[in-house]
C-alpha cells in the first residue's frame, strides 16, 4: 500500500530488537501513497516541525534484543515468565472507568463504562494517598500492572556472506497493553514489524499472538491472543493532559524486566518528532514527551496518569549523548482511533493516495545514474489505476510544484498531499522533455491493495 510519505524515519522504538528483520530501502526512493514502509525498529525522534534532523537524537526505545538462537518449541521456557500487565482504574471518588470491549464480527472496539471499585479498593489499601483526587505512585502501579504484558518476537533471517546462506532465528522484545478481557492488545507497530512469531506472556503462560493490524505510519499495532478473563486497561483522555502533570510508565525494559514501573511528569504535549528509519526515511509524529525513565523494551508499554488511566503508548526515547529524561509516547486518543480502524477495516482509512514512487536527485552521481540533467524530485513509477496514472503523469517527470507550492525536497510531496483527503483534486506541474506540463490528479484512498 502506498503512502504519500518519503519514508524518513528511524525506529528507535523502545523495542528491544535484535531480530534483523528490517527490510531497508537503500535506493533512496520515496513511495508516494504507499504504507508499505517497513519499520527498522530503531526510532530516532529528532527534529521538530516535521523536519528530519541532521543527527537524530531520539530513538524508538531500541529493542533490547536477544541473542540469536535455534528455534525451539513454543512454550513457557522460551518466553518471559513474569507478567507485565497494566490495569487502569478511575480516580479516587469515582469507582468507574472506561475499558475497551470487542464486539461483532468486524472486531469493533467499543469503549464502555466499567466498574473498578474492587481494584481501586485494593490499591487504596496498598498505600496511603498523597491527597486530592489522585492516587499515589504505589496505588497507580498496583492498579495498572495487570494490564501491561511483555512481548517477544522471532524472525527467520539468512546470512548473505556465502552462496548458501545460513538460516537462524533472531529475537526481540517489547511491551503491550491489554485493551479487552478477551485478548486484544495494543502495542507499537515497530515491535512486531517483520516478526514471524509473536508471543505474549501472562504469568507463566506464553500465548501465540496474531497481528490483527499494524500501521507503520502511526506506529500502532493490534494483537490478539486466545485468552479470556484478562484485565484491560482503563482508557483515559490524552487531550486532557497538562504539562507538568505526573505520569507513570510501565513496560518491559531490556526485554527481561517486565512489570517495571517508572514515574515522571508530562514534559511537553504535541511534540513534533521526526523518527528516522535505517533506510533514511523519516516518520513524523506528534507525541507526548515525558521524563519518566524509558529503556529498550519499553516500546508498546503504557503511560498512565495518576488516576490509573492509560493516556499513551510508549514508543521512543532520546539516545543523544548527555541527554536524559527524554521519552515519548503516542497519545492514547490517537492510538485508539488507529486501533479502531485496524480492527474494523484492516487498515487506516481516510489517507490520501496519489500513486507514484519518486526519487530525490541531489548529486551528480545519482543524476548520471538516472540519466537526468538537473537536480530535483523525479517520478520513477506510476501505479496503474491511480489518480496519478489517470492524470497522465509518467516515469521521468520532474515534479516542479503541487498546488502552486514549489517541490524542492523529498518531504515536500508528502507534506502537501497529506494535507488533503481522498477525493480531493490537486494540481501538479512537472517538467517533461524540456517543457512544463500541469495536470489535475484526483486523490484516492490508501488501502492494503494499493
């Protein structure tokens, strides 16, 4: 599926990944209208305002990674034994909360009221509240840890240093948050990207997980395990967060410390973060910034407010030398919306699709290789049946402007197209055979089939 994106993100996902399952695109091509970009499991959140940093400082909490090993039969022996579950509850004085429930054949996610009086009572008995309507850190930890789980992955990789190659199994680890009592789990897309086997551990039991849907562009994925009677997280409202508000992060740092609780504050809201992929592409996200300690393996874990409500999905951190306390999380309002689309449609609806693949020619060597005489953004492929094809765009066209805005860099194309919706018509001016040509292209919708 194509996406109006220049694929410039670097997954430094709090995902502890040594799976070697990255499918990197070293060609420098940008797929406009294709969501098939593979996460490199190394988020590098850096620049603000959607501009890729020259030296990315943030990373999606790298997968702690586990040493390559021979394939073994699935079972408790090969998965983490401690449960990393988070249970969200409402604030003191309000015994109810909201949890996710899956209904119907299309896996519709329904956020419904849920009574948390018993869990709240247990938490209050575990520690003395600091006052007000909020719980203290010990109470929040007691409430939420049953809803956060460790995730381990395995991928089959082949060495390329010999004619025959060598098959081996490499593994990674991350975290996830239970969102329904019948086994639906929210995590980061980069945690499960490229994995052949995904295992979720609850207590001493390892469950084989199915990836119901995964969206690299938002770094959100939904898993399903065959289990009942689980404790789902209570979903909060990330739009209600305030800078300086206390929060608690729960996850699986280093891939073997499931259920680890760290605390801090909301350092910033709506932080524009550029995450650079190993292939040089960049993913731009608007994230919650926190100083709660985040480590490799925390990716996909929960960020909770002091009412024990899930307000974010941890996905990135800074790895800059000398930097401390720079962690990031996907706002839960965003994550739930994406999860809803994945569950209902299998993909994220409403994204514009132009249908071209293009390359930025910025040096003499690339220009000579492609046989072009000037620098710029060149179309290298037009997908059949797309708006670009119907508008008459052709491989070799150099994109000069879109809707009157000059196109000078790879990110310019996606930045302009992403401002539109499916069905919108955009004006594209290209240089072809020494002449300028302006065409009108109607945008389609990105789906798994395009």
